[in-house]
């Protein structure tokens, strides 16, 4: 069974963003959302970030 969105978001927060050692969860989530939208490649967007994909499509 494929991982659900909530599962892989939590996994990335724990593994890549050091959630275990975080003192400011709100800032961590803000940083993750920025990463997710501007840097993280998405298979549904042709291995581009959502922002890059939308820009190339003329939406941004």
C-alpha cells in the first residue's frame, strides 16, 4: 500500500528537518512548506517543484 501524504510529510520532517530536536515547531513547518513548494521535486509536476512547474506553465 502506498504511503499517504501525512505519512511521508512526517517522515521528511523527522529525517530531513530534525523534528526530534526542534524547539520551534511553527518555524519548522513554515520552513518545510517553503521547501515543499520551491525545492522539492514532485513526480506529478514532472520532477519539478510546484513553483517551477506553475511558472513554466505561465501561472506565476
